[in-house]
C-alpha cells in the first residue's frame, strides 16, 4: 500500500531526482516490475509515467537522510522508516480512499 499510495506519488513529483524508497517499498516496487503488463496498469490510474527506474536506482533502498523531506511531502506524518505498525495511528489502511490493486494481485498469483 505504501508503494501504491505514497511511492508512486513521490516518483511523479520528483521524476528527475534520485530518491531511495524505504526497504518495504523497494521490495514491492521490485516485485511489481516483474509483471510489466500489470505494473503498467497499476501506474496508469495513479498518473505514473516513469515505468522503469534509472539503472542506478533499480536496487537502491533507503531511506537516506536526503529522502526524508521528499517522503514527508507526500506522506505527511506517516513515517518513512520503519513502516508503521498495522492498526497504529499512522497505518495507511484507515486513511486511503482508493483500494489497493497491487496486493490482491500478488495474493492471487501465489
């Protein structure tokens, strides 16, 4: 969910910058790229235009100190790392309006 609802928005706003995703987001991003058709369909409704990361960003993860400000722009008080615990005040589940398309897809292929 952090991948779909925060990272894709951050990528769109900082297209020219090298920003490292938190480890959980980096893993979801990596897994989602393994099915290019599904990845493209996940990005389209969210306005994602950059389908593939730059070569030096493909396996990069953070968060690095410089990434925290960009993360706060899209996530507000939701911490970059560690991910918030389920049910905590910063859990995204209770705050999102658009249902996840990525997680159900991953569950369906296992």
